[in-house]
């Protein structure tokens, strides 16, 4: 009871503060909006003795939701929407499964993917517990922990698909057990039909309304960054591990490891030589967008989830967040853009499914793989509250640039100002190494802008469009009619192909306001000599940390995905050593961290040195007596 | 990267066990008529009698006269202090014996079969002390029940390992350290670890503690049999160590070369210790000291360090290389009695990981001794136990299960409400192991990533044959294959059953398609708790006669009552008809217990 009173006082105080804040701000800028002003995270309460390390989520038409866990349990949750502030009820429907990472409901049964088996779970005696565990399909395993199995995902015909991780033996290895590194279809007799390979760690995949299979990949060997790829029969998605099995008679492709160029050229170039190599529809640049691609959902909620009908939401396990993806087909192939969407989930977001009310269930676990969300596991719902966020709704490719569509009419003045935008492009190496630095980054000078009549679209005419490159489109100057900036002002468009069509007719005045000579500007590193003894501008460093997405994995004092900066400071590196480590990370230095850092060579040297100086200042504060050790070399 | 290595490395120790010959009774002092040497021994779960076979190698106690005559206790010639002792024993129904270390501290041997909560008088217990002045009913005190009941059925062979440290005394005879059971392991289950005894237990043959005493086995309560009695005593002096000098260098010196460098610091220390390295990394510290070996012998050195190091004794490099501190690197050298010089070098040129330096010495007959300062080597990180417990409902848990050195990937562990458990290969329809007691240790599955993904039996497990038990054959010679492509796993059904105590629990029925028939394989606990009942049934017709493989082992003996003793590890209870009895056959040097299946069903019990 005391607790309630306290809460009330707090609420009142908070409201008073808010009110005061609004009054103040009314005189100058509108209140800065946040993701939670539109999309609310609702936490399902979990009984204290249940370790709900979610692997799969299956909403059921009657309003319950079933959840399977890494400890092999299936919990049936009644009242998961917690209507009117009520609590959910948990019943153990099944247990004893082996690291269950996928769950689907169909015709009264649950289908669950264990490490080595697709199992149909049925309650035949109506006591609320499964008593029939039927083996629908089984496949060999080597015993390597990394051979995770995911699915099933049903297609329109009721056929099921599964994806299989490769083993981890210091690199991704597929040959230890059949069809590791593959997308397979489960035939009616339970045998597996190999569909496509090149998968490394395909924790999330989806069959969209058009019946196409999209899968999310995690950065790793042969995978420069997280990405989503459309898989068709016979495709090779990039990781060499699964190619061992192309010698099998029923393999739809005959490609071998030896056919792959392994020279670090961009994947786009490699795909010109290897025709089965499928380019990702959308890259999710490592650390700039996410770090570990997990599940995805297509918005088929008929508007219940907001203004993004037909788009996709993609989870990132390590950063405990949902991102947004929009696809278009150019010359018959998927490509498109990704945007930030909603962060702040409680644990590692691995699985998403639509609830019956058009809200999104997000199942989480972070055991063994750290996440920004601090809880070890969790289950939350993401609910749209009906308010319209001001976002770039889509970015579409045009013959001479891009067209951005917004969710709200924009200020014409800001939209016509070329300095409201910044465009650059880059890509990754395709090679057997783990991850890749950003390579070949160049600017894309903006030649002009055309704002649509309804002020919902802008057509950007851009120089230096490069096929196969990821084009970062930033629109930080855009405001809506109320002067509100975009909730997220950037997106990444993967430009595998440039559509044909009519070129934009720029009004004369803006035609030459920006020129091609700036193309190389982005890669020109500003040489800043940061003296180790120069005073550290904390505010500036904070901005740099955010700008270069350092904060998506690191915090000053606490372990997030990577070590705290204070811990880095304890290592007593020189600023130059930190620079070297930022460009060429050594994950072996941090054996206690699950996620390896990517090379960040795209961050200018001057910025890294400023950040390094600040990191080392943390160490000085903590232990002034270590000063002499610090300066020793 | 480094961390992954931890799992792969296990410490090895000097093993030099001596076996007590059981060709005759000459190893014992004035053995009473109760004791005899036999060739083999076996029993029956319901019998208080052991059936001997003539020969050598087994020590048997049979009560010839009255009970409770202490002269019937068997006193070993061997007098010992610190000792590791291991042996096998059979304890028949209702019988009672015990092993007294130094004739003073008793590890109880008792028929505690089926007892749920063992006390300090049960098998494996460290028996209580006794003091009549404490008052009636309170005489017994300071006994230690085993951590769990790991005792097998009467008539089966148990195995026990006892690691005992004798009390120590100063010159005046005052006790300095207590007697201690470092570890007692019964049938593979740790039942005591680091338990100190404040005095002798009840029935000790000496009231006072001492540095030495004979092993004594109780022989006045009932029958008991022993074999494979092996021991190692730790009574040899090891070595003494001089204080050391040290030189401390800074820089990246993983090549261990310091010839051109001047030390940042030099000095003396009682013992080598990494604490003398001031920097967290980028240093080298070199210790030089003397070892005085007490006797000429082969000495084993163990080193540990995070980084790079080397141990040099009398100019010979004993261990060298780059390692993580939890890796024990071993090397040995013959040392003459007297003084020897050693150099211990430790360099760390990276900043991650804890500093750590350990140097240990041992030889056969002496405990391993730390030459470095105790805190010089950090202790490993503690890992919490993740246990799957069984209550009133059967627990099933799939995991990888080790079968010998093979990882079985499609295995399920079943823990039934009365403490009977088994691991089963789903691909194979065969038992991997069965055990009684606590169910499953899932730490290697559910702690962090769970990279081994192995579930481990927490009780005394009996290894089974991992074979599908049915085959269609033309005659008695049909082969039960190690694996069969004809066998297709279909899943399992959980069937509710009511036990005699009224408890309703579900039990799995594993389902297979095999050569055109559907096979069901159901395991349930016997109401008596004595074992597991297996029921196999088929639906449909196939060609040939149906045979079932009931047991496999190096020795299968008829124990009477249609019960068979398999390797002294388990009983198989069969239910033959008048005309169709199971038969024992040879199969590649092993024995198989096979029966023709008349009709569509076969039932047998596994008792252990």
C-alpha cells in the first residue's frame, strides 16, 4: 500500500515537471518526440520460478500465446494481453525438448523445432498438457553447440520450412552434419528437401504475403554485416559452410567452396562471377543499424500496428531492438531500405509474432549472447498507440537518385534546402574472415530536390550512385508542419540495381548547387592531432560516441554488448593503441564477451583519438596513481 | 578463444596404486574363520547370502559363529596414514560392514538399497562417534550421511574410492590438523568432500587418534565380499624449498629473453609469487631458488600461468610455453637426493586475463605440494549447478549424452517420480544408462551458451548397450545391429499411470516403425522401486520370428527365479513361458541374453 502512495506522488511530481517543461518549450521548439511516444512496450509478468528464455512464440486464435524456451519448455500463456491490468496465467504445456528455438500453431497442435527434430505437440486428452510428441522430421547433428535449428515457418500450402545454423569450430562449418547451413522444406513424409544454402546463423526467416522467403543473417565469416536475403531454390546466400552438401544428388546447386573468390572484393563483384551467389535485399550495417539480426515480421495487421502496412520489422538480439525494413522490386529482385524503429526491450530480442490485436509479441533471451537489455530473458509486446510518428516511410530507388516518402507532410522550405540531406555510400568485403570493415565509402553529392504537391514525398537527384552499394540517406534537416524533426533521420538503402524510368526534371535554381568534386570527401580523413594531455571535451565525445554508434555496444561504466569504457581504460592503452584496436579489433582480448567487435575504419582518426583520450581520462579519474604506468611507454 | 581451452584440459595426477593380493589371506593379521578367498561372488536382491565360486581374487566374509565378535573384524597388515583406497564390494540383503581407515574412522557399508534419505548409518556414511556420557539416545554424534544414496541392489558389485588424510601432531603429540576425508565417491557419485573428523568414530579399535593404523574391515555383522582392493599411501617426504631471489623486468618479453635488459627490481622472497609483478601486463619475472629433494626419485612438476613461462631445473627445461592459468602443464625429472637449482620464468605481454603463476611438485607416495605462494595462482571461476529435479511428475529432458567417448545427439533423459532414471537414444530405441537418485545435471546445457550441451546423470549410473532390442530373424542367431536404417523414430506419447501409492504420473511410450510393424517401448518404475519395467510391443506383421535382446555383457549368470545377473551391475528379471525360455549366447566375445518373443509383447525388469 505504501508502495502505491509513493508511486502516485512520483507520478504527480513527474507530471508537474512535464507540465513545466512543456510550458517552457512552448515558447521555442516543440517537444522532442521519442519512440515510446508512439510505440509502447508492455512487459508480460513472468512467474519468478519460470526461466522464460524464449526461443519461439506462437499466438493462438483463442487469445492465448504459446512460448517455447531454450530450456525446452513450452508455456501456454492465458491472458497475455493483460487486459485491464490483469496478470497472465502460465501452464506448462510441454517440456523436455532440446533447445527449442521455433514454435508455430496449426490446427490445434503446436510445431516446435528442437536441435535435431521438428516435433508436433498435441494435447489429446484435453488436460491442457501435450501428451503426444510426434516426430515430424529429424536430421543429424554433430554435437556442436552452434548447430541451432529454427522454424517451422508454414507456407500457404501448409508446408513447413526450417533453417539450420552451421557449426562453429573457429569458423562456420557445415560438413559436420547434413544440411547444416541450409534452408530446407519438410516434405509430407518427413524427409527434407534442400532449397538454398549459404546460411550462417539464420535465426529469423519469414514467408511474406507474396509467398517469398526472406531470411536474416548475422555478421560473421563470409558475412560482412547483418543482412536480409530473399532465398529461392538453388540460391547461395554467401557463407561457404553449407556448400559441402551440394554434392548430394538432391542439392539444387552444384557450387563448391573452390568456386568462391575469397579476395575481399565486395559481394556485388563476387556475384558477377558466381551466378548462384544471392545478394542481400537489404544490408543492416553492423553497429550503425544492428549487430545480430534475429526474427522479422511483415506488417499484415491492416493498420493496427501503424502506418507501415506491408513493411517489415526486424529484431536485433544484441541491441534489444526492432528495426524497420521496406522492400521494393527492381527488375524483378527485392531491394530496399532499413531504418531504426524501436529500442529499449528488456533482453535479447530473438523472436517476434503478431498478436491477435495487431500488437507484436517479442520473445527474448540473452544467455551466452549479451544484449543491451539487461534481463536474462523476457516477453514483451510492442503496441502502437494510434499516434502518427513522423518518419521516413519509405526510400525507393529512382533512375537518378531516391524518393523518400514521409508519414506526415513536411515543411517545403526545409525540404528544398539541399543541406537538409546527406548521402554517402559504402560496402563490405566478401571473404572468409569474420565480419568486415566498411570499405569504399564515398559521398553522393545531391544535385537537387523536388518536393511533391502534397509535401509527403521528396525526389532526391543524386550523383555517384553505385550499384551494389549501401546508400546512407540522412535527412536531418527535414521538419513537419509543426517544426518537429524526424523521429529517425536516416536509413540505409541497398542499391543492388538502379531502376529505369523517367528522370527527374529539376528546377533550374537547384541544378548546380552541389557538385561531383565532393565525392571523395567522406573518405578523406581529417588529420587531427589529439594530444594526450589536451583537455577532454566530454560533451563533444558524447556526440561522437552516438554519431559513430559506439553507444550501441558500449557504455561508460556498465557492460553492454561490449565492455564498459571504464574497463577499456583499465587496460591502459595509449590513444594510438585504442585507435589501432578500433580499426582492427582483437576480440581475443575480451574472452568474456560473446559478441565480437567489428572493425570501425570508417570512423575518422581524429574522432577515434578524441574518444580514446576521453576513455583514458576515465582511467585517470578512477586511479590517479596509475598515471606513471600510463605514461610509461 | 583462450576460454574454450578450459574445457579440454583435465588435470592428471600421479597414479601408483598397489593392489592387495587376494590369492590368500596373508595380507591380513590373524583372519578369523569368517574370512575366505574365493574366485567370484554374486547374489540376489532378496537374499542375505552371497554365492561364492571357488578360485582366487575375491575376499568373502561369511558369519560362521555368533554376531558381534570383534575378533571377526579383518585387520590389514598395511598400516597407513594418508591414503587413497579403492575397492569393490557386495553387500547382501540386510547385511552390514564397514571400512575403518587407520582402524579408527569408519566408512559404513550397509544394505541401504532403496532408501530415499540416507542417514549416518547408511551405505557410504561416515559413521557417527559414540559417547555414553552424552546420555541415553544421544550417544551417537558427528556422523555424516552420504550426500545421496548411491548404493546398489544387494548382490551387485559396488565401487568405492576413499581419499583420506590422517591427522597430524606436533612433537609433543598435540593434534595440529584433524583427520579428513578429502573425498569419498561411491559408484561414481561424490558422497563426501572435505569432511573433517574431530575424533574417532564408533567402534574404532584405538580410542586415541594417531598418525598410523591398519585398515580394518568389519566382519561380525553379516556377509560381505570385496575385490580389487587398491591403495596408494602418501608417506614419503617430498622436498624442501629455499627462499628465492627474483628479477623483475618490464616490457613485452614473451620470448623470455632478458640478457640485454636490466631488471626494474630485484630482491628476495619466501616463495615465488606473481604478486611481485607490479604491472598487470608487459612484464617478466624470474625466480631462482633451490629444491632439496629428500630422496632420489622421479619428481613431477606442474606449472600454471597466464602468458608465457618456463621452468628450468638443473639446467633442463621441464615445462615451457604459452598457456592460460587453468591449464596444468606437467613435466618430470629424476632428481638425486639433495639440493637442486630451479628457475621459474613468467612473462605476460597482453593485458587481458588474470595474472597467475603456479609451480607444484609431487612424486609417487607424496601429495602434490605448492612451491609458489598460495595466492599466486587464482582459483577457477565458480559455476553454479543447474539441476533438473523430479517431483511427483516424470521429467523428460532431451540433451546430448556421452556414451563412452561418443556424443549421442538425439537422446532423452527420463526421471521418474520414485528416483529411477534412464537415458535413451531416440534414434536407436536403446538405453544408454540407467540410474537411481538425483536426476540430471544440466549445467553444461544451461549455463551461458552451454557449449557441451551434455546432460549428466546425477546418480550412480549403469552403462547400457544403446541397442534397439528387437530383431526379426529366422533362428536363434539373428544379429542385433548397432544401428539400423530400418528403424524410424516416430515420437512418444505420455501415458498416465497410477502408482500403488496413488501418485498419478505420466510415462513415455516411445514409438517406432520397424520393418513394417509399429513398435511401442514403454518404461515404468516398478512399484517396489527396485527397478524399471520395460514393455515392448509390436503391431502388424513382418517376416521372420521376433527376438528380443534382454541384456548384453561380458558375464551373464542365472541368478535363479528367471533372473539374470549381468556383470554384477544389474539384474534382468524375465517372465518366460513353460516352453520358451531366454537363452544366453556368445556374440563376438560378449554374452547376450536373448529370447524369442511369442505373441506381440515382451516384458522384462531391470533391477539395480
